[in-house]
C-alpha cells in the first residue's frame, strides 16, 4: 500500500498545546515496523502550490497564511499558532492527500499519514485545521480529469463542517458525516448525510448505525473514489470525543468501511483526521490500526482494481 508521508508533517508546538503532533511520525514508524508498508511505498510530497490551493481557498486567506498576517482572532479560531513551518506543513499534508488520491485510483487503496483537516473553510481555518486537504484533492482530480464524482466518508467524532460547507451545492461530491451531535462544532453545516450520535455511544450501537448508513450512502453517491476520514476520536477516553468505542470497535468500524468499498470496486483513500488519546503514542496506535485493517481487507499486496485502474488513471 502506498502512503504519503513527510517528516515535516510534525512541527513543534508550545509544550502545553493539546494537539498531538507526535502521532504523525508514530504512525509512520508503526506501519514500517509491522510490515504494513515498506520504505518503497512511501511517497514524499512537496508543498502544494498556490494555484492548487486557490481552487478551494480564498486568495485573501491564503495571503494571510503565507505572510503571517492573520489577526489574533483568526489564529484563535484556527487553534494552532501561525508559523512559517505551519504554513509549509499544511501544504505538505495537502499535497500528501493529492498524491494518495492519485495512487488509490491506480492501486485501489492508498493513504496519507496526515490529512482529513475537515474544519477548514474556504476563507478561514478552524479547529486545528488550516487547509481543507480533501477539498483541494477533489478539485485537483477533477481538473486533471482523473475522476469526476466523489464520496467523503467522515467518521471523525466532530462534524466536517468546512468540508460540508465547501461542497454543499456540488452534486458531484457526496458528503457523509457520522459525528457526536453535542460535540464541536456547535453550529453544524449541512452534509449530504448527517448522523448525530448521543454522548457515550458504544461499539454495538455505533456499528449498527454505520452498517445502516454506509452502504446506502455509497450506492447513492455513484462515486469513483472514496475519501475516508478515519478519525480515532470516537475512542473511549479521547480528550475531545465523548463517545465510548473500544479499540476493537474502531477496528471493526475500519473493516466495515474498507469492506464496503472493496465490495463495490471503489478505490479508497485513508486519512487520519482527529485523535486525542491520552498520549501521542496511543493515538498513533489507533491510527495505524486503520491502515492495518484496510490493507487486510484489500489484500496484503493491494492488487489494483483493474477496471478502475485503467479507466481512472490520472492524465
């Protein structure tokens, strides 16, 4: 399985900052150690160019990010302190999602060991999200003629409000969000399918909901590529989660998504999205499990989906 990764996905934040930057190298290390990927599977992105970012984001917002002229209120809303390294890191991770999407169209399954920054709107960042990498990847593939219809399956515990807003009026992008109803963001946007969950929900109820919602959504979407935002913040004990899934429950969730895509011949892009377990190491373990389960479902060698690999190879 090919994955995108760059050491500079991880940047230094203030010591008291709650975002677990250490999860990025942690996932990379675990997947190598456990033989899910090897060094030759790792695609190293360059920073996404401005022209690509402008397919989604407002020029004024990008100018502020590039020059470090966001207002204090804009920085607070973004949730991470601006720096030149943050700007570069955000563009690296965005390009990682573009590379992963291209690879998935060719191979059937690929991933980015970052990404899923679904709270970024066209004109602003929110909730630890600077650029909306999935939206940018969708627009890149559409422009390249690689694929035209997409489904975004967002199982982060927080609704993908930025993604929902960007694609609300786009009939070619089907957005699915299964999230905590009383969790951030308080003001929800409108996805194609929104499923709000009660606080404290456990494995059985969660999986029953997913098995009811996901197959119908995939069939209705008539998509050519699936982006899976596999946030691990529904896990019990997550700092921001409010749900109660076990590690086994999360793995079952990931198998459910991978199986539904594989059965339909849908190429699948794996993205980390959120996760705030007690330690970055624990968060990395939960994220790594997603890649392990998807690779097992698609086959250890990740054989291409022949009918789609030929048809949707990027031009």
